[in-house]
């Protein structure tokens, strides 16, 4: 089956789930449909659900988009309109998250202030030029966006050795690193092999077998979250939460080591 057929099947599955959801408000129904089409076009839905999701997974995904749209759309719209009151709240969060990144990376004093001063406006710009798909909570999405901006700034502006130290201490950078280590080409380097060994040792320290299994399946064996949900007999949302908790615990383990 070619790529266009896969996308068509995914769109049809999401359409069916939206119809079954029974949204009575026609304007809301059309808006959700537009968001779903956009997620398919951007390959966002495929990354979350896999290429051949079943009806249950699509139904859960659509419900998540509807819930987040109803809860977050007004805030997102006010931010897009650049309303000062809403941005005052958002900038405080962005500032706090950026400071959290610097703390995780052991960056203190004037250097931290400099980094935060650069990262906060860059994060605002990244939001205004980015795409929020409503398939995750808005604050969680915005927090990861801030972490991405901070990571990029550290890599580009600071000494390479300092940036390398941050790799094992950042939640978002750690997730990025895991994805890179799942690539066989990346494993060819000695540094990558060393990091892989460290990460595998950290995975063994996780407090539950479920967290260990999820990390191995997703990052080292390449299974999608939808496939993992089937293997572990859990809902997709439960797998998302398990993933979040596992990465948080891994970060804490690595913080203790480094």
C-alpha cells in the first residue's frame, strides 16, 4: 500500500471517529475536522497513531482533540491575537520553564540570566510561527516548545562541551537523544554507543517493569505508541502518561548520576 493510500485510510478512520462522537455543534464539528486534516497533512497523526490505526485508537485521538480544543481554544486565540493580559500569564510560564531548563543543565548566575533573556522571546516567536494540533494539553505542548528553544540556544551559543553536558539533563533533550539512539546509523559512533549503554543501565533502574518495557519498545525497538498500547493492553492516553512518567524518572536517575 502506497503512502497516499495510508493517509487516505487514516483520514477515513478519523472521519468515522468524529461522526461516531456525535458533535452536534456544526461549527465545532467543522473546526475539529479541519484540525484532524491538518494533523494528517503534517504527519502528526501518523506519528502518534501509526500508519494503520484501529477504530478505537482513532476514536480516542479524536476525543482528545475535541477535549483540548474546548478547554484551550480561547486561550490560544487570545495569544494569537497578542492580547497583553494573556501574554503576561504565558510569559511568566515560559520564563519559569526556561529557568527550569537552565537549572537542569547546571547553568547559573549571569549566564543563566543571559540565556533566559534570549530564550523567552525566541519561544514566543516559535509559538506564533508554530502549529498546535490540540492532541495534547496546551501547557504541555508549550513547555516542550520552550525546552526545544532553550536546547537550540545552548547548542548554538555556548561551548560545545557545555552543551554536551546538557544532553543527559534535559527532559526534552533526553527524549531527542533516545530517538537518535534508536537510529542504527547514529549507533555507529563510539560516543553514541557509550550513551546507549548508560541509558540502558538507567532504564533498568526504573521503578516499574511497565516503564522499562515502554522505553525499550518505543526507543530501542521502534514501536509506535499505538502499537505499544495494543501490546500492553492499555489505552493510548494511559501509554502517553506512562511515557511521560518514565521519562521524568529517567531524567531524575540521570540527574543523580551526573
